[in-house]
C-alpha cells in the first residue's frame, strides 16, 4: 500500500513548490478554520481523506495551504498600509508644526488679538 503522502505528490507534484513554513502555517490555518484550532484533528482528517479519496485529501490540504498563504499576504499588506499611513500622519503633523513655528516667527510671537 502506498503512503498517503506519496499518493498526494503523485496527484499534485506542485505540492513540492511549497515551503515547509507555508505547509506548516497551512495546517494551522486549516485547523483554525475547520477544527477550532485542533491541529491534530486537521491532520487526521487529511490523512483519512487521503485513504478514502486522495483527490479530496489533496483539496483539503491545498485549501489550508492556499488559505494560509493568502492570510499571510493580506496581513503583510495591512501591516505595510499601517506603516505608510503612520508615516503620512507623522509628515502632516511635522508640516503643521513647521507652519505654526513660521506663523509665530512672522507674528513676532504675538497672538492675533493683541
């Protein structure tokens, strides 16, 4: 009897293109999405599906890995966007501060009422 892993690789050689961290995080993603964080249950489900229907086991595995990759990509994009908006706000505050200092210099430190 062939091992489930070998069957999956024969069905989908592209699995070899995933990194270990992508496969690992994919299992975490799958366990969080379908098994309330129970990683062991996720692995057992894939293994049992591979025995019953290798293509279904493959779909389940790819769902987890592809979902994990997408989640990581979106998280990275959101982090970059947050950093960019933080730099933009810092720039606006810095510009406002310069404008206030310039206004005070031009007015000679007097307020506009006096």
